[in-house]
């Protein structure tokens, strides 16, 4: 799940009001909803995906794990991305990328391609969660900040509940491909609204250096930990060589970060 929204300097543009604020808030809340929805919508579709791609159900669960791992890795990087490229720019590009890789996921004809596109979908979706919260607080007046946070929290809570329901209905009545295709009209609506209404709230950028060692250790530590948590029950936790190998990598990366 997303952490606290990054804090930036106050915007020069005043908060929105009336219909404009309602449309912008709807677009931001809906974008956060669809990103969180994709964490769980594929859960009940794994049997359909596995059967369609001729793989075992245990292999099919990597469709879920790959998305969760990519999100877990990219969420901590959101603050750096926003300060380096601008919050609105990062949000819109992430939204477009999320839609593009949703399309490619739906068009996949092999498990390897689907997992690769799910990773990219997770990397694009991760910045959208904290950025949507940040931008909601920007477009609402200060006295309505609690309403903005409540709206964001509501979509974050409801989406994981709606995911399995929608995933089951779509997979049974249409095809598992449509659990990804339904993202496309939502992304188109949200991206159009964000581009037209939120550009004035772009944040200042600064040239921050990249800590490649820290970034590599972050990827190893968060990725290994997330894989352990996602695959632990299926692999019998610490009786599995896969889990123990990932755990050792995670501990090693944690020690290097502390140094």
C-alpha cells in the first residue's frame, strides 16, 4: 500500500472550486481506485489465466506477485521522482504508462510476457497512489483537506474489496483479458482530466543525484521481502529454498543500507 504523500512547497495556483474541483477530485480518486483494484482483481482470475496460457495454477500466481513486487519497489521512489520531474508530470506519465501496459497485459499470449507487462504496470501504478493523495490536497481548500483525505482513503479501502468481485464477474462472463482492458477507458478519462485541470499545480523540480548503490539495495531488499510474503504460504515458508534464498538477500541488503 502507499505510504504518506510526499510534501512539497505550497503551489502558486489557488485551490479549485465548483465543477472543476469535483471533476479533478473524481479523476484523482478514480485513478487511485483503478491502481489499487489491480492488486486484487487478478486473484480470482488465476485459474482462467493458467488454463488459457497452459501453465499450472502455482505458476499463474506470479501474475499477482509480479505486480505487488513492482509496486512495493517503486512506491518508496515516488518522492524522488516527483522532486526530480514534477508531481503532475510524474502522475500523468505514470497514468499513461499504466494504461499502455494494461493493454499489453490483455494482449499477452504467454505467461512470460504477461508477467513482464505486469511488472511494468506495477512500476507505473505505484507513483499514482501517493501522487493522487498529494494532488487531492492541492486542489482542495485547506479547510476541506479532511474531505480530500477521506475521499482518497475511501477508494483505497473499497478497491481491494471490489477487485475479486469484478474479476470473477469479468472472467466468467467475458474473458480474463478484460480485467486489464477495463482500465483503458478509465485511464483515458483520468489522463484527460488531469492534463486539463492539474497542470497549474506542477511542483518545482531540482537536480537530485541518484544513489545507485542504495537503489540497488532497495530493489533487492523490498523485492525479496515482498516475494517472501506473497509466496511464503504456497512454498511452505522457511522450508523452501526459494524463500530462504530471498530472505538471505533481504537481510544482506538491509545490513548494507545500515552501513
